[in-house]
């Protein structure tokens, strides 16, 4: 039976794209694949500009959203952004 719960995994990140990639790929190989991955790119766009987003999108079959603040907003503000942005289950 398919799960009716919508799961979004949220990752605030600052330049540790290798660890982000490893974590997302690992999460997407489990028995319950998340419906959406949300990344706050605290490096002001480096995640997208350097091709890390495309590499991640090619590695998993899950929707990937990237929120890019103009500067590093920090972890606490990143989590607040997730909570205000999504109204579904957040892990």
C-alpha cells in the first residue's frame, strides 16, 4: 500500500556539496523515497552555478527545490525558511 504522507527532506548547506549529495542519494535509496528534496544554498548560488544541482538531479528521481538567499543566513534562519515555505511533513 502506498503511503499517503508527503515527505520533504530539507538540507541547509554551505559549500559541503559532497556530503549533501551522499546524504540525498542515501535517503532516496530507502524503502520510502521522499517526495521532495529542499536545499537552502547558503553559498549564494554556488550550488547551482557549479553544476552540483544538475549532478544531484541526475542521481535521484525526486523533485529538488533550491532556495538561494543573497548571503549566508545561517542554520536557524534556514530551518525557519523551510517551516514557512512548506506546509507538509518536514524531516
